[in-house]
């Protein structure tokens, strides 16, 4: 099982850092091929 946390999702959507964005994109590609996954959506105030 692959897990995607909020930071990976933000990097994927915002694309503010090219290197981190590519890593996030690869994580999403890997997650598409996994039979199950988890996306953490925790917030800190």
C-alpha cells in the first residue's frame, strides 16, 4: 500500500518546486498502479 500525505498532494497541484513536483507526480503514478492506497488529510493549526 502506498500513502500520499498532504505535502505530496500540494506539490502535485501547485508545482512550485520542479524537483519536488516531479517526485510527487511519480508518487501519484505509482499509487495508480497499487491495489490499495491511503491519502492522509491532516491539518495543523
